[in-house]
């Protein structure tokens, strides 16, 4: 299908399939003590103006959304000890398959996820439709190793979409290319007939999830082991996706650049113009892990969210529901606290753009036009200082009370004074700082230019 006003070449570029074939392979990276396979994606090719415009159109809602819920759910939830258990513990496939008999979630468990996501201020969700274990939560004609044909007896992806849409949230699907269950999942690397069968299977799934559930807002590929872009036929894959779902957005984990990058468990802003989304767990596991108690605090989560927004990126935060679909209590507690804060101060996140002020020992920054939002997570007391600001401050306000804040601006420092001794908002207190231009910070300038003195101490 060709899009109106676009040449075929532009269409293909827009669809993310015009890039030169990229070398993609998998490397082991350590994450929470588990060796993870990660796609390597080469630098994106320079996009054409038509591609830029089309991508901006497709991604508008996503850029505004800032905060999403990732959901990892599958047979590994029954085991309750991380979604990589099958491989890391070397569980035989025939033994692992038996879990499908025990995976019988409560009906419509996804409704509680969607409600919680909404309360937390999240605007979209992404759920695993098939993780590396190979078990499909969706109805498929290509295998009976799927929820509707096993004990669950229902299409869990359908329930998920209904739940997300019921709460007015955008909904996407995660889909793992790597498959530990499919007979051709490893030998496809050396056996062409196996590769053909396996790639047809994977493309067939992608076709199903793009065709059977109405609008798919995000397609979130994962781990492209063991093939490269050519082997996976990733360009053909994305082309099919965009023919079926012209408005969707895709990530970079099928080896092609796609629409956005996916830093995992860390925050790393992409260069200006390239979209990115940090995905992160709330403890150390994506799938439900009964004994993993290394929970992040609501403060840490809000800090990460502000840092992502300030870097022009999104934050996709994970829950790992239990096998019955219920959400671990800690996740509910954390997201509820996050939501209470977001209900008051969410505008400083949603309506923000990339900030050129980034450095503080106790705050993160977002920006809306010429206004800087200083999110102070470690409150220093009645004076809050910011170094290296090269823009003139016009006004400052404490968002908690809306009260005006006095300030003193020197060449290398601005100090906000007369503030409460104790943090007005324990999770993050926001100072709204209106400037006479886009706020810019230059730390190097402070280091080089701040006047120095002699070697002694002056009287
Ligand atoms: C990694 C892991 C996987 C998790 C994903 C989320 O690729 O293999 O378990 O689903 O990251 O980003």
C-alpha cells in the first residue's frame, strides 16, 4: 500500500525499510546477573524529510505520553523466578511445556493493570505477546502452544487490548524474535530450510498480532538472536507491519533502526532528533519473581521519569504480574505513590521538552519553552542553588503552594532563597523557574571561567 503523497521510495523509507541492510548480531550483556541477548543496531540512515514528517505524525502521541507500563507475563510467571529461568536453569522443553497446564489466570486480569497504569499517570501499555519461552498469549493458527489452546483457554492479548482501551490508554505489544521452544529456533542459523520455516513462523505471528486486534499502537520487538537483519528478513517484516498498521511505531530490536531506541535498565538520551525510551524493571526481574525484593522507591522512579523527560525520552516501567494476573503488592504500592505525585505535578513531565540544564547533585530538570522545572529529590534546605545557568531568571515559584520564590542571580550561580527547611514534597519538590530565553547550563564555563585567586587564602 502506498501512502498518499509519498513516492514508493519515500514510503519505504518512512516505513523504516529503506535503510541499508544493517549488520546485526547478538551479544551477551549482563543484567541483574543474567546474561541477556541484545540486538546491535547500526546508526540510523539519514531520514528523508517525508520520513521525518511522517514519523513525527505517528509519534506525536508517544512523545506526549512520556510514561508507559511494560507488562511481562507468561509461563515464567508460574515459576516465579525470572523470565529467563527456562534457559538459565537449563529446563528441558518437555518439562517447561507442562507449565501451560498450570497457567490459568483470572478473567480480565488486565483491567487492574490498566487501572493502575492510568492512576500512575501512564499513558500507554506494552505487553509481552510472546517472550523468549515461545508461549503465545494470543490466538494463533501457527501453534497450539498458546493461551487459547492451553489451560488458560482464552485470548489474553484480546483481554489486554480491551482493558487498555477501556481506560483510554494506548496499547502496544512486545514480541520476542528469539524463541527457545520452536524446533528451528536455533538451527535456523546453519540450516536454510529451518531458517525458512522459522522466519515464516515469526513473520506469520507478526502478521497475526498486527491484524487481529484492531489498532496496534506500538510493536516492540525483542532479541534477534540468532539471525541477522538479512536472515530475519527484517526489512520485509517492517514493510508488512506498516502495510497492516500505517500509524504504528516500531522499536529497533529487529536489527533495523525503527522509530526509537531502547536503552534497557539505564537512562541514556539519544542525540537530538532520535526518539528513545528507557525500559526498566521495578525490582531486578521483568517476569514475576517471588523472591526478588530489590524494589526501587517511588522517589527513584520519579527521578528516572523526570530524567527521561528532560532528555526528550520516554520511560517504560515494568510490572510482572503473578500467574493469576494479580499485580505484586509492592508494585501497586509504588505506582500508587507515583500516581499521587503525578496527579499534582504531571504537567511538568507531559508538557516538557528536552532540557539543556541537566546538572545538579540533588535535582532533575524538565523544560517547557523558557520555563525550567527543577525537580528536587534531595531537598537541601532553605536555599537551593543551581550553577552554570547562562539564562536570566525572571521569576520563580514553588509548585507545592504556588508561592513566589526569591532568588539571587550571580554570574555563575543562582540561589533560590527563603524556602522551607524541610522538603515540601518528599518525593520531588518542583521549583518552576521562568527565564528570558531557553534555559541553558554550561558547567565547563564555570570550571574554566569562574575567577580564581592566588595560592593563599585571602584575608
Ligand atoms: C531483554 C530480556 C528480556 C526482557 C527485555 C525487556 O532483552 O531478554 O527478558 O524482556 O529485555 O527490555
